[in-house]
C-alpha cells in the first residue's frame, strides 16, 4: 500500500512542523474499492467503496508488527479475512483502503490491487499475511 491520504499527510506535517498532537484511531478497518480514489478525492468519500450484499469493512487492528529500521514500511503479520459476498455480487475490486472507522470516518491509506478481483455471490476476499504493506516514503 503506497498512498497516504491527504488527511494523513496533513496530520504528519502538522505534528512534526507545528507541534500538534495526532490522536491514533482506536481501531483500523480495511475497505474494498470498485473505483479507486485519486489524489484529488482521497478523503473519506474518495473512490467507490463496495456496498450491499453483506459487505462491511474488516477490523485489522493488531494485524501489523512494529515499524523499525530504514525501510519506512511494515507488512501485515496475519491473514486478513472476513469479506464474504452474500446475496449478490460485489463486482470487480480494484483497490483497498485503510480507514479509521468501521463506516464513514477518514481514509488513511489506499492502493490499487496488483490485479483486480471479481467477487461474486458466495465468494470471499482475503489478503494473506505479508501481502499488505504500508510504506511511508
């Protein structure tokens, strides 16, 4: 995952250059997009998030290790599961986003998938351990 939202970028700049505090979210959630955000609309309403047919964001708190070293990134330590279409198709998932809330809230990070995935009724979507990497560069 390689794109920080404008919201995160502004929080980092204000924290380090204006000495304002950042309040960490109590939980973070992974959401799926059928149309990805762009640089101009990457706020909480950017892109088109999957909806309907049993879709909801999946909590991913405690799924990452601790960032350290010089790489500026960390990867998921466990599988991220819990997405299952039920009652209809979700369409073609083209990207993912990390949000600070189970619904609404702020988009924190997002990226396009390496290859899109069509999720039909009865299908599940998951990301295996190590395959979700967040990089701050």
